[in-house]
C-alpha cells in the first residue's frame, strides 16, 4: 500500500469516490464535500502527527494540491471544484503526496481527454483549442503582440469538441493510483 498510514487511505478513498460519483451525476463537485474533506484531513493529521506537525502537513498539502491544478482553472479548462478537491486530497497527503497525486491526476486526465477526442474524431478541434489556450497564455491582449490589453483573449476562437469531462473521476483514479500503487 505504498506506506500510507491507516486512516489516510480510507478517508481519501471515500472522499474521491463520493466526489467522482457526484461529478458524474451533477457535473460539479459540491463545496460541502470539500469542506468535509478539509475538516477530516485536519482531524486525521492531528491524530497522526499532533498539532504542531499537523499545520505543516495540512498547509503544505493544501497549497500544493490546489496549486498544481490552479492553472487549469485559470485557463478555463477545469472547474473550481476540481481544484478545491485536489487541495482537500493534499490536506490528507501532505505536500509531497499531493504533488505526486496531482501529477498522476494530470496524466490520467490527459490520457482520458486524448482518448475521448480520438473516439469522437475531434482531434483537430482539440489541437486547435490547445493552440488557442497557448495563445491566450502567451499573448493575453487578444492575440496581438504588444496589444492594448483590452481584448478578452482567444477564448472566442475555441471550437466545440466532445464536451467536458467529469474531472472528479480523473482525480479519483489518479489519487488512488498514486496512493496505493507506486507510479
């Protein structure tokens, strides 16, 4: 089990499975679930490490877990619930565990998105959208270098593809892979 302390594994498993089921059904991850995850993470880390060590583990994990997925939210590629869920997972796992889990989540989500684009024959639109995202990042003034800064970016040039993925499922799979199988 990759050295995961007892209460961490079952708690994280319950959190991400409930989030994945909710995300499949409602296409969102509720704030109440994230708050419960954060509270349970605090309690578990306090029980495992005491009050002094708990703050470092929880704070570092929370920041790292959320920070890895934050660019995806800022680029409108995922929802805020996904970022908050990953932060709650980090609360349980600590900074290094959250980083490993988040990277695994990104790999799982990327492969899943690629498979969906291939399955729906939307690879060209998907690549066009990735180029639009890169242009948004590199030239936020609407695509013109040295522009006026009044543009809203190239989000209007993105093409419709197969839709959105319930990324809570990728978070659940990636987190479980990183916790229970050494990837």
